[in-house]
C-alpha cells in the first residue's frame, strides 16, 4: 500500500513539473512580484560582487554580479525574511516587502565576527537568530569542513552543551544537555529521522559529506516537533538550492591517517529559471583505528556508500521539492575480548588470518540501510499568507550478524517503515503578529526479520496540532504557543520456538505542551533571552515491551507497559553581548522531568540478582529527575589584530534523581565539564590567491567525571584529559576564480590515551596484562581534505 501511495505522489509531481517547467525567455510576462537592487560597501559605496541574497522561506538564493547588482524574478507578493551576506562583512538579516516590481539596495559593513543568521529550527518560519528565545547554534558548511574530528557529529559536539554517545568512530548519536537517545529529535531536510534511536549500537544514519548547514536547538522543543524533543533538536540541511541561473558541482576527497579512512564525494546542482536540482554520491571506507594502549582496535572498521538529492520547482506561487536519499553503512562491532598477551581477538578468527588486517568488517558486524523520499511544498496565497506541507516515507533496516559459520544470516533484523507528514498555515502578518497553525505526525510499522527479537513487531501512529505566534514590540520579541499530541502504539503477539515471548498490548498516550519566551535588545550589542517551556516524551517500544538480551550490554531487558510519558518543565536564560572586540554568550538552564525512564535491576526474594540464563535481569521504571547547567562562549578579537580570535566554549551539566537508585542519585550518561579553547587566525580577503585562509590550535579540556550513575554498576568514573588539535586551510583562487579548497588538520597531537565518558567501548573487558578496563579512543590522527568546486552561469 505504501509503495502505491508513493508511486502516485511521484507520478503526480512529475506530471505537474513537466507542465510547469518551460524555461522563461526573459520576454514573457511574469506574474507576482520581483526584487532587484545593489549590494555595496556601506563606507566606500563600492559594489560587492558575488554577494549572496537569500529568501529562506521561499528556498531562493541569488548571487550579485560583478557590479553588485542582483535580481530575483517570479516572487509572490508579501513580507519575507531576507539575508544578504558577503565574506568579511556583517550579514544583513531583516524583512523585505514584495509588492510588484520592488527595488531594494543593501549596504554591508566590514565585520570581524559574523553573529547574524537565520534559523528554521524550533520556529514556525525563518527567524533572525537573535530574536529566537531558545538557544540555537548554527554550523555552516565551512565550519563543518574545517572540523578536526573524524565524523559529522564530532563537529556538532563542539557546540556547548552537546556531546556524543559513541560505539567506536562509526556509531554516534547526539546528547544535548544530558539527554540522548529518544530524547533528541534529529531532522534531515525537514523530515524527522526515524531509525532505532533507542538502541546503544544504533547511530544516526546521515551522510556527513552532504551536510551544508546544521542547526542545534538546546532545550525542550516539543511545541514544534511533538514527542522526543525534550533534550533538543539536531537539524541537518543537505539540499539547499544554489543561486538562480547557475550550475555548480563539487568533487572532494578526504584521508585519515589513523584508521586509513578514505572518503570521496561528488555532486552536481543547478537552478535554471526556477527549475532546480541536486544529485550527490559518496563513498567511505576505514580500517581499524589505533591508540597507544590497545594498538589496532580490532573490528572498528566500517564502510559506507550513500547517494541522494532533490528535484525542485520554484515559481511565483511557491515551490515543490522532491527529496531522495539512500544511506548504506556496514560496520564492525568491537567486543574487546583479549588473549593472554592482551591483544584484541575475535572468536572464529586465528592469528595471521588476512581478514584481520583489511577493511572488510568481521563478525560480529551490522549493516544499516536507510532510504528516504519526501515531497516538500510551499504555496503563497494572495492575502500574504503561506501554506507549507510535507509528506515523507522512510525505511530503516538494521541487520546484526554474529555467527562466523553463517556470516550472511542475521541474528537480529529490525525493519522499520515510517510515513511522516506535516502541514501549516502561516497567516499574513496582522498588526505585526506572525502566527502559524499546523499539524504533524507519523505512522510507523516495525517488523522483526530474524529468529530472535528484543522488541515485538508493532504499529505506532501519532498526530499533534499546534499554534505559534510572535511579535516584536520596539526592542522586545515575544513568542510562544501551545500543542496537543495523541499517540497510539500496539505490540503484536509473538512466539519464539513455540513459546509466547511478547504478549499483545495497546497503549494510548496524550499530552499538552507549550512555551513562552522573549528576546530583548538593550541596545545594538546586548540581547537578553528567557524561555519557559513544557515538553514531553512518550516511552519507546523497548521501554514498553523489551524481552531479551541487549547486544553488548550484558543485561536482560524487560519492558514495562505501565510506563507514563516523561514531562519536562524547563526554564532557560541567555545573555548575548557582541561588540567590536568581544562576543560573549552565557546560557544557564534548569530542567525538571517527571517520570524519567531508566532500568532497575530485578532481585530475588532473598535479595540476590535475578538471572535469566547467565545474565542479570533489568526492568524499566521511572521517577522524577532534575538537570541544571550552564553554557558559555567567549570570542576575543582585539583591534588592531582583527585577524586573531581567542575563542572559548564552556559547558557543565548536572543530572540527579529525586530519590537515589541503588545508592546513587546521579543520572546516567551525563558528560563531564568541558572547556574548549581555540586560538584562530583568519584572513578572509587579505591574501589574493589564498582567500579565507585560516590557521588554528585547539585545547580540549575535559574534566574527570566523578558524579556518575553507579547504581547496579551501570557506569564507572572517567579520568579527565586534555587534547591538542590543529588545522589550517584556504580557498585557492586563480584568475579571480575559486579553483580549490585545501584543509589540513591533526587531532590528538600528543597521542593521548583517553576514554570519553559517553563511549560504550569504555565498558569492554579488562586487559589482563595491563589491568586497564575497556577500549580507549582514537590516538593521533592526520586529516587531509581537497575540494574542487565547479560553477557555470546560465542565461
């Protein structure tokens, strides 16, 4: 049925596109409005060639010509957020009113630090970052490329308050302010990413090379996204239209020395008279990573092959984009078993076996495939309002292979299909009020394809309706809204070897959520933010109905169908100070969660551990919890050394149960205090042939974590460490045209042997020779990236 629905949607869209994609000749009458003007330096009046003008709500970009002139055709009439940006200048972010043929010039001032941005996460439509009451960090494509980490989430983890839960270098998921797994929503091009977020060894299925921008919302965000966003939202944008009447391509390659990782990426994108597209593909392969204590970490190898893109049409009535992506990852699983000499070994493989030194994942391993198709639409109305609607289909397949004698037979196979949908009516502005009414939800079905199952086959459906409004009064922007959600989830009766393993059940949950916030500008340099919100998270299927041993955790998990939804009540403050020489942000927060879900060890009547087979049994339960913390950033760029930046990012979170669990009142998976200090030199335009040249040195200070969840020996203390990283890079221009970009980086310069507190490999078996417990993180690693851009103008 789902295939028929999607086939009909795609067929209708193609027929519609063919009927509307006739290129304009430039002599035809264009309905709606248009926008044109100049982009110049505010002091000299000289043009700023190749400045970028963006209308994010309409998904439109244009580039100014050599004379600074720009023009946008086929626009709907109305009021829209617009950004104008140019390297080395402060971006303009504001509103423009389109009414027929509209002329608007922009004058930009030189700036050392870029603090202006537009965000779409957690708000009903594009909003200036400084006017959003919640804490949102924006990572540009340039920042992602310059990261000295080994994956996409390594760059995200440098945002204060964000950390990653890892199982080796290929499996990672975000944790925001001490909340991870199903407590953080990940969006990819507006579609809520649905895989097996509940599992320890289940990562986020995203192609790191295709990411063009990432927005990170810290704090509860259930108002816009429903269940699961009580920790925050990670929004990855990959298909941003290129400027009108251009075709752009990119070839890139990357190398990592530590695990001999090789990666390649290619894409071609175009925008010709409103018909726009992007197609990309990437490959990645890596061997086992190394560190001083463990040598080669056996079976930490992985490979990926991904492709995707979109096909779109932009007209005066709005836009329609068809998005496709396919993620395919094959990754080995590190077990941590050792021989008498302390070397890592795997059952079924003998020393000297050639397979031990290659890049092909050994047994045990897993293969994760994620396919997504989505139709994203926006329609502009004559009254100045807009309607947006999106429909998406995802299929997530995860297979675990654990038998050397039958390497192609999965021991576990989760097959999850999800239909996502959303629709919103953005009312025309009335007395300055921006108001949106909307609904979103999903329908989900999971099937087990292997003999053993940890969770039953199930169906889930939910829907939420919301209203959101904001208005700026003089120097204060007020915003807020309400939401109601209803979820139904039913587990299917399942038998294993003739015995009932899962009983059938149906559970219905509903919840209200809401938020109210403000952002007040004391002056052009100082902004105060405050936000109070109530969010919720419905229990996932593992928490409701698990029955089995969770791979690699050495615990038998038993679900609890009586669990209630988690309710989070949070209050955030924020102070932003941006002057010519100093940028400062301080953000304290507190979050109280009713019905926080965790697992509790089961005991026999005599007080001993309850065992199922040889494994201790745990059952999910819940109680109240509190989280509080503070995040801060400080960037000093002293005049006249405007090219020099001294950047600091600080984060600290403390999480506690209201009642101790087995003698411990600390929440699990809380990252320790961290201070990231960066000394950076930037020369955007000073060097003729080497524009955007930068060089940086990082000092990553991570404190020891002594406040860990020791109940049932779940966690152990983690020692602190300091890592030094460095990097440099530049865009290379020849004949005034960008020909390449080169990025070089080295992480963990001192080759420090360390363990992250949120690394699951930390709990691997003890080395019998050294007495050290667990497997350590990656040692020194050199990274090299080469990016070759191509661009053609189309008239």
